[in-house]
């Protein structure tokens, strides 16, 4: 008899709990996965936890295997690494990544899982969904050799963008954040670090990922003539003022959005979402990404930890959730 399965649910804004869940028998085209690790995407998941998803965006914000509706009860999450215990012969026993919520066991179509490359530790593979977001943002941003680039906001997504940019030839990358402790992460990723007031200007490109109004304003200030801010932040239901006076028009500055829900137009004709995720997993062969995992917890502690993460004073990057043999 299979062991019982459990999942993390947001019962109501600010309230999480572990619930028993029914796991169906896999069909011929399905896999049953036992979770090894999951990751908390702090920015998006705490926004969901607080009940900050606008009603107008409730459909766009649905995770692939979400259950329930915003603001709750809802089962949400999308950074899951596990081992296939039942399914097609080519996948049985393989470690896979899936855009599935925090749950000990689950059944999904086999096409919904992506094998983790042998040179990528499962503990690091929980970052795949975040690195996929960075890949899509950089397909939108299209940085050029030798560009001066600032990444404003050293959260999970901003650090992932900086880590990928650090491998571009001739590019000068500066990671900008209000927390001086992020300097150690920048150093591990191989990029410079600056507090907002000390950041270098005249940037060809700024990727904004702080999800703050002040960060967006500073991003515009850091641009060179005809530079562009690629806005990667998700603000949820918070209103944001964009400073479009001053030099915005005279310096011909630009702000444009990027979002991982669809493949960037520059690659949409030639890359699928599966191709994009597979690329993110290949990039994770670089051990520098380990710097993005700053805390590890047990699955049973997830409700309390997510409540703490929703407090702006908690500065964790990726929180990795361990499932043991459950």
C-alpha cells in the first residue's frame, strides 16, 4: 500500500497548512513522482500567501498544477524536484523537475516533467523555474557583447539574471540591492555589487527585479541615453508610480515588460516552453548557482516559514524544502 500524500495549502491569506491529499493511480501516459526537494519562489509565493493577486490577473497567475482559487484555499507552487517511481520505462527512476506545488507525491502527465541532467545536483535543480524566468527575460532584453548592465534587486530572480549575464562575453554586470549582505552573493556569481546610491550609471540596459517603486525609479536613473529598463518585477495589487518626467523623454529612455508565462517573441517561433526549461536546467550545471539557496527547511515547517517569509524583514533568497522519504 502506498504511503499517504500531503500538500501545502494556503487556507486563507496569511494562513498555511499541510493537508492530506488523494493521489490517483497513474495512467499509461502519466508519471508518479515522489518529491525530494521543492523551492519557495519568495517574491511570487509570498504575494500569493498574502492574498495579493489582483482579481484581473487570477487566470494569468495560475500555476500549472494549482488547485483552488485565489485568494484561497489554494495549493500553489512551481519548483519541484522528485524521482519518478511509476511511469514509462524511460523515466522510471529518473530525477525530474516539474512545475508542481509543494506536495510529497503526485501524478502528472509524463510530458509535464523534465529530466534533470546528470551533472546538476537535485538540490540545485529546484532553481530551474527561476532560471527559466531569467532566460526568458534575457531573450526579451537581448544584451549585446560589451554592454554595461545593472540588475536592480538581488532576490532569486535578479540573482539568476545576474548569474546568467556573468557568462556573457565582455559584459559588465552590477547587482544592485539595498541589503549589503547581498555583496557575498554577487561575489559568488562573479559580478560587482553596489548599494543603490553607489551604483554606476550610463547603463545600456537595466533589468529591474526589486518589485519596489524606489527600485524602478533608480533603474531609470541608471540608464544611458536611449537605454532600456526591462521590468521583471511582479507587483500584484500594489499601485506603482513611474517617474516619466525629468530626463525620461529628453534621454529617450524606455521601460518594457517581460514575463515568463509565454516564450519571449524573439524566440517564440523556434523555442517551446520545454526547450526553455531544458536550457535552464543545463545552465544549472554551474555551481555558482548554489549561492542562491540560503536556507533549507523540512516540509512540515513550510506553513510557519512561509508566514515568516511574507514579513519583509526576512531576507532569504531561495528556501529549499526537504521531503526525506515521505
